[in-house]
C-alpha cells in the first residue's frame, strides 16, 4: 500500500488544464460557501455583542445628578412604583448586602439576565473568548447619555477579523430645547398675517417683478451674444428660468425665455453639424484655443438638446391636459405656452436645417400639422412649406417627406388635406433618369502615367502633376454640392411622394385628400416614369366616370392627365378625346359666385389642352371651346370674365380660322347645338359670338375693353389694340390681378365730384325761354295799391 502511495505523482500542468469545468465550479462554490459561513458566524457574534450592550444600557440605574433632564410621565410612575417595592438597605441582611456588592464589582452582572436562575458562567459558546475580552473592559456608569455605535465593515488581518465601529453623533436635547425656544419668537414673527393687497397694488407688484425678470433675461442674453464661447454656461442659467415658480409672472417669464433662447440659438449656432469626439481625439493634446472651442461646442449641443426637451415637454403637457404638482401654471395658460413652444420649434426647423437634432424637430412638428387646433396646424404647415421652398439641396425636404408619408399611412389616410398640400412647395424640377445619368455630371478624368509619358516631357509632367493635385484639393474644398447628389435626393423624395399619392388613389378614393393628391399629380406628373402613364390615365378616367368627384376634383383629374401627356407622354400614342369632352361638359358647372376657384384650374387646363397641343387639336374643337367660353363669360365674376376673354384672345391668335365666328353666314351644313356635350359634333362653325356685344356693355371697364378688342378681331396694333399691361399678361395672371377677394371694385371707381361749383344747375335752367321772359315781365311791373272789391265778382257769378 505504501509503495502504491509513493508512486502517486503530483498532477502536471497539462492534467490540471484537463480538469472538467464542473469540478472547477464546485471548488469555487465550496470556497464561496466557506466565506459566507465565516461571515455568518461573525455577524452572529456581533449581534450578540450589540444585544449585550443594549441590555446593559437598559438595566443600568438612571442617575439623579442631572435635574434638568425631563423624564416621560410613564417612566417616572414606573420608577416610583419600583422605589415603593424596593426595601431600604438598613432592612436587608448583611449576607444579601454583601452579595449585591460582589455582583456590582463583577462586569458580567450587567450582561446577565437577573430573572434566570442559572449560574453566571453556565452558558459557554465556541467563541466565548471574544465576549470575555469585551467583558473584561472596565465600565463606568455614565451620567451623560451613551453614544450609539455604528458598526462598519470589518478588517481582516493576520491576527484575525478586526471589527470596525464609529460613534453616531448624539444631539443634545438641552441644546435642542434652547434652540426651539429661540426659534419660537422668529416663528411668531413669520406667522404674522400677510397684508392683503388690492387689485391695483397687486398689478403694480406684478409689473415690478416682471420688469426685474425682463432685465435679468436681457442681461444674460446680451452677455451670451457678446462672447458666446466664454459665456456658454450662462445658457444653462437662462434655461433654468423656464422653471419659474412665481405664479404671478410664471407664464409670461416662461414665454419670454422660450423666445429669447430660440433667438439666441439662431444667432450663435455654427453653420455646420457638431459631431461627438472620438476617444482618440479626446486623448490627444491640443491648444487652448481648440480646447475652448470644443467646450463651447459641447455646451451648446447639450443646452440645445435640453431646450428642445423642455419644449417637447410643454407641448406634451398641453396635449395630455396634465397639470404639474406645483400648479404654478393653469391649464388655460398651458395652451398659450404650447403655442409659443410650437412657434419656436417651427422657427428652428426653418432656420437650422443643418444643425444637430433637426430630425427630432421634424418628428415633433409633423404630428402637430394634423392637430385639432387650427392655429397650431396652420403654423406647422406654413413652416414646412417655408422649409421646402428654401431647401435647395433637398436633404431636409427628404427627411420631412419620409416622416409625413409614414404618419399619413399610420393614420390610415385620415389626416388634414393641408398636410399633402405642402408637397406642392417642393423645389423639384428635374429628377435622375437612368439613360442620362452619365451625361448629368461628367467627371473630369486625369491622365494616366503612360499617357503622360507618351505625350508630355519631364517638366510638363511635373507641372501637370502639381496642377492635378491642386484641382483635387479645390474639388474637395468646394462648398456647393454636386448636381449628381442633388438629383439623387430629388429622385428619392419624389418616389416617396408618388408612393403616398398612389396609395391614396388605390385605397382611399373617397377621402378628402383626393383633391390634394390630384393637384400634386398635376404638378409633378411630367416627372413620373413613362411606364406608369397608361395605368395612371386609366385610373383618372375611371375616377371621372364614377361620378363621385366634385367638379373641382374632376378638373384636377383632367389637368393631371394633360400634364402627363405634355411631358414624356408625347411619345405615347394616346387619344385624350374623352378628357376634352369632360372639360367641355364641366365648363357650365363652374361656380359663378365668390368661390370661383375652379376658373383658375380651367384656365390652366385650357392652356395645356389647346394652346400647347395646337397641332393635335382640330378646328371644330377649337371653335366649340371659343363659343362656350364666350357664353361662360356672361355668367361669372369680372376677374373670371377677363381671364376667359384673355384665353379666347390667345386661341384666336393660335387658330386663325376662328374668325368664322365673326361672320353671320353659316359654313357648311347643320345647325349649332349648344346643349350637345361633344365639341367635335356641335356644329360651332354655324354660330356667331353675339355674347361679345353684350360684354361690350359690361359694368367693368376691363371687360368692356377686352370685348371691344375681340370684336375688332384681336388686333396687335391700332386703336382697338390692348395696352401692354393687359396684352403681356397671361390669363391666369389677369385673373389674379383683378380678383375681387377683398370685396372692393377692382380697379377702383373714380369719384364723380365736380371741381367747379358754378357749373351746378339752378332751378331757372330747367324752364323754357318764353316762360322765363313772362315771369320776368310780371315781376318787373309796379304793383298799384287799390282796395279789394269782392262784390263785383259776386254779381258776375249770380248773373
């Protein structure tokens, strides 16, 4: 057995590596368990020590040397009962008295439970020596209250575990009582009744407070503007005023701070996006100026972020109708605060499209475009339109379009039409086409080394190399974006717009969004891919034929169809006769009153359908449209009549054969059928433009001028020619120029007051010459005074 044991070798390192993971885990668990059990034992010992100390403190006699110390009533009663029960020392036996003295000299007397009959050292534990050490320390019965100990984590040493304690500071009750006595008169002073102010005094006080706050805001803002890099920390101080707690001025101060911060950020924000520093950049040594700039940028970005979060919280609180715990701002005032916050967000959206957190602002603004409050909705829509109009590159526009498209889809197309009408302000005039991508922006090719070696000398190669290097650096430093990138962004934006439009055409044809969709398609139709043209025209025609559309929506369908055909659609062999027929039929359905918005769409449609497609339009069709437009001019408002007559003037110049309508004799067979809705077969050549003579007596001077001009055959020279301010304007421009939306006569009527007062007719001027002479003769005769005799007249009457 011994020999075998000796043969057993110590395990090598390789064998140790092969030990299973389970064994290693078990070893680790055993080790942890031992440590935990040791700690448990130590905690148990400490608990016993604390209990022993507590028992000793609770059983020690209370000293009588401190007369100031007050005792609770119950405790005093209990002590009196114990004194009554206790025997005086002179009545005790000598043996009992001696025993009490011996026990008093022993330390264990304090820690022993006197009610138990066991001897002092009856219970001995494993670690009794720890308690023995503690018991051997001499104790004195303190008159002052004993300080409470706080037990800290123990320290392990070579000798063993050393417990750590700290004395808890005890507040002196006497001093507390004195302090309370001192505070009482102060409290009495504070609790004096506050003087009630009258309304006038309250307003004066509020005005004073508000003026102080305004001065503070102005001082901080001026300091930041004067030196932003040095005073960037004052932004935090100004932003803290957003939490103004004085209920008298809280709302006004918060509004002022919101607007002030918005203007500050617009002024001090750099024209580039600030990115976070990498670890390598943080560790490198830099100059003081660079460090100062970095601190400014970090402070600016953090304060801008907190400011946007504050604005978002204000809007959320208003939307959720949620009051803060402080109740400083009422629910009614929250709406005003929210409006100021939204206005600031709109300003930052337009002013800082290049800076950090712009996408976060977009995400906040887009849902508010569909808000129930008309003011906030219009404010956000106007801001988005302004952003679209000023965005030359298209990066910011793309971000907004993505969010709007997702929002419309998420709401199942139940949004305000104004949201989609913002798409009309996009600055997209051309997009990327696959076949033309190489020709859009040709990259300049540099010569290869072989080409240089063949064609250039050594000195020329050296100069060429330096020139190419300089060109590369200039291209990298060029601030303006390339055309290729711009076209790519515009193409992506337009794709999202068309996806939104086509979804609505497919799934929500009876939605109130349809007019906005058709208007948008009419504007961007020439940029649609040719592959979709045929399907789009079929959808538009089916919408018109369904009869569910209003006349204005159907006009948008016609406009869209002809915009499609006027661009890349020229190559398609499509006959749009059905759209001509629909427009001809719709002309008499236009609103003739104040809401004559349909006339503007009609003027645009006529320009695209007749003037720009003159080669595809027959003579019969042109004559029919001219005749119907003249009839329509009799029924609409003056500005609409001017636009329609201007369109007829253009058609007369475009189609010279329309002069047939100025002749009374009929051309060919048939009679004009005004009620027929087919322009090709209504025999318009057999009628005349008698409406122009009625329009010549119109009350509006410009309508009269246009009617006389057309009756004369629309000459470009002579007495009947139009003035340049009328002839050079398009029909749509004339329609806008003479609009009566302001409810005033346009142009204004001249006053009829005569300059000379002597020209006013007197009463005599209305009489003929003979009568006036007779009156003068009778008036000039001298009257003879004779007595009046009525008898002769009576006698004459009797006879």
